[in-house]
């Protein structure tokens, strides 16, 4: 018997993504909500010099599942991912690109595969 997974953590490393991050988070959240997937979205602002952090805090007002985090240093994609992984509350995690180059539907397929017994 497999343990039941109850919450998915999505980690999104972001650096200077003010043009895309709000849309990425909203579309991801919508897809997860439509599929009744309990989730949290951890966006790790990795030293942005644009309005990424301000936008994340604004979007947080409409999407409580959003957890904006700031990785003060050292910076880098892998470090931002690790920073997010260290702070997840879910039973499983997926890493998503901030520019929405990954399809949110794939996140749903991944969650369903995990719940069928796949490990990754």
C-alpha cells in the first residue's frame, strides 16, 4: 500500500522575471486548482534587480498558496532550487521555470504519476 500524497510543492527559481512571473504563478495555480491538487508555490527570488519581489508580494494577496522567498546569496539557479527545496512543506516537489516555458499541465501529470506509485 502506497502512502497518500496530500500536498505538492512547486519551486520556481526567479531572477529578474518581472515580465512573466505573475502570469506563470496565476496559470500554474489555476491549473492545480482545476485539478483539485493541494499545493504551495514557492518562488525563490534569486537576487532580482527588477520588480520581481514587489510583483510576487502583490500576487500573494490573491493567491495564498504562493510563498515568495528571497535567496540573499550566494546566487545561481541551483542554489535557488536548493533554497526552495529546503523550505517545502509538501510531500513531493517539482521545479518549474519562471518564464512559463514549462507547461503547468505537465505538473498535473507528474502529480498523478506520483500518486500511481512512481518515485520521480
